[in-house]
């Protein structure tokens, strides 16, 4: 007879144990514990804008130094209404393939990325040489300066042409104070 009492006691203990575990779980889920409050997050500080952002450009590694380089060569540009256009060197493509408009502002320049200018009345100025990373966009001269040839010049290929007719010469060739020597006639052998 002792066996049934032992079985009841262990079943009763198991029931109480399950009930205790259930109450512990409910207490854990529904009773709030005093949590230590986290310290408030410090206010996020923004980093100051980069030099490129301040100049109106996006942060692009190929353009690092563009504002400083432009400032060196800016006096060579053809400015119209405080604006000029130019091409900038692409180090990978090894060509002038970035196009910008520079705008004079108080204390410096602002830049705007533009599409390649295709204006027939302008050309890329190559006077600055190959070492310059900038090519300015200059207007074509509308009228070439007239240069008078020496009186001894005559062109037999053009009949009826007066001797002192002014001839248009490219600005790249014509220089003030340049004396053009007369052509030397060929000797017949």
C-alpha cells in the first residue's frame, strides 16, 4: 500500500513544479524589472562640407584640387558676365572629358558641371600647354585682323589683284610689330 502514496506524492510534486515554472515565466514576461536607463545619445555633429561641396561640386576623387588649380589659371580665361567654361583632365581616360562652368563669386569661384559645349562660335584654347589640366572655352574671332603685305609682293596666280590688298591672317600667326620679309623669287636654271 505504500506504493500508491508514493506515486501520488511525486505526481503532486511534479504538478506543483510545473505550476511554479509557469508562474515564474509569467512574472518574467509581465512584471517589469527596474532597468538601468541608458545615457542620452550625444547630439550628432555634422562634418563641415568638403572643399568640393563648398565650390558647388560633388565629392569625386578625380576632382580633388580642381578649385585650387582653376584659381591658378583663372586669369587666362575669357570671362563673360562673370562666367567661363572649361574642360578638366580625366586621369584615366587621359583626355579633357569633364566640362564645367565657373562662376565668379565673392571670395572665389563656384562650379557647375555641364555637358560638353558644342558651340560653333567657340573653340578650346590650347595656349596653356600640355602640362595644364584645364582647357578654356574661348570665342572664335569674328573678323580676322587685316595685315598689309610689303609693296614688292605680287601674286601672279591671281590676275587683277592689287599689290597692297590687305590679307586676313590667323591671330595665332599675326603678331604686333612682326615684319614679314618679301618672298625670294626662284631662279630659273
